[in-house]
C-alpha cells in the first residue's frame, strides 16, 4: 500500500496491554530540551517483522525547523525505552496494530516516543507545542495509555494546517489513532490539572 492510499483508523489496545504499559511511565527521565519542563520522554527505534522486534542502534532525534518550529534543527538525545517494556507483549501489540493498519513493510524503521505530559494547577500545558503540524513521516500512531486528573488534552486530526479538526477526542485507556502523516495534520489541545493532585497524560507516539 502506498502512503497516499491509507488515510486514518482508530483502535483499542487490550486491557491487559494497557495495564502492563501503565507502570512503565513512572520511570521516564527529565530532559534538557525546551519541552523538558512539561514532558518526560524516552525514545528508541525498531523494525518489526514476523511478530518480532529488532531494536536499532541508539541515535539522536531531529526534525527540520520547517516541520517543528518549536524545537526543530536540534539533535535531541533521549534515554532509550527500557528493555522490560521492549520485551513485553504489550509493546509488541502496538507495533502489530500499527504495521497492519498502515501496511508498513518489514524493513521500515519505526520510531517510538514514550512521553508523559504533565498537567499544572491553574495553568495550561501545551500538549503539542508545535501547534497544528505534521511530523515528516508517512504514517503516525498516537496511543494514549492513561489520562490522570487532567482536563483537555484531546487529540485532534485536521484536513489542513489552517482547518478545524475533523476529529477531536480525549483518548484514554489504550485508545489510539493511526493516520497518514502526509495527508492529515494533527494537534493536541492544551491540558491542565483538575486539582492539586499529580496530573498527566501518558502517550506512545510511533512514526514510520
């Protein structure tokens, strides 16, 4: 399937997978980049073939300034996703669904960002500080593992950069969207804590 043929699909991880992945977000480290004040993150990349993951060598993550006006043209180095997560069946389930839905070939590298977006009391956090954007890939998947004590943070899909979203949803508990990153644009609404307790949204973003 060519990238132009695939548009958008929604899905749901199993309850078991969600429970397995939830605890791993407590170990996400801080970073020294612009989003480090409100996003904890790990980053790795893999190939997925015959229902088996092959981890690729660690590399820096970078986007062009014209794609990411917030922190483009910066080689960002993050700690890799923990081996206990990578070896889990729950982690593989995300790759399996992403690959099947977008018909991704075996040799295609799939990059994975594991992020916790922190909410604040009385102030908004930009869940997607890039605004309405594309990531510069063919395919994109956003898996929301957990929303805790937050308002806002809905994932939005737009037909164009200056157009209103055709989909806006507060994904939670393993709900996800897979989309054509060359056909659609995406964003996320700002979020804030509902009260003084710990507030966050835990997300895996896969790109290919």
